[in-house]
């Protein structure tokens, strides 16, 4: 399963532990404690934010950051 911001309360952690989800993939946009018995893969958004700031500063397109070979992500 994938989420952009893993804001997990104790009930959510229990539900994850008891679910059939093998791994939760999220970003480092919110601080969260390490969790035992929950496979979480955290992806950094630092490069994306840095590139967006650079493009905004140089009046370049930020939209193209969200494009890939198959089209746009939205």
C-alpha cells in the first residue's frame, strides 16, 4: 500500500499489523517513530522539493516534475 503522509495513530498501527498489507510505502514528509512488526519503506522527497524550489526560482516549469513516459501522474 502507498500513502503520501503516514500519520499513524495507535489504532492505525494495530490495523496495519493485523492486515494483509505486506509493506507500506510512504514519504518522509511527517516525522513518525520507528514501528516494530510493520514493514514501512520511507522515500525521501528532498530531491523533488529541491528541484521544485530551483525551478520556481528560475521561472521554469514545475509541472514537468510530475510527468513520466506514459503521461502525467494526475
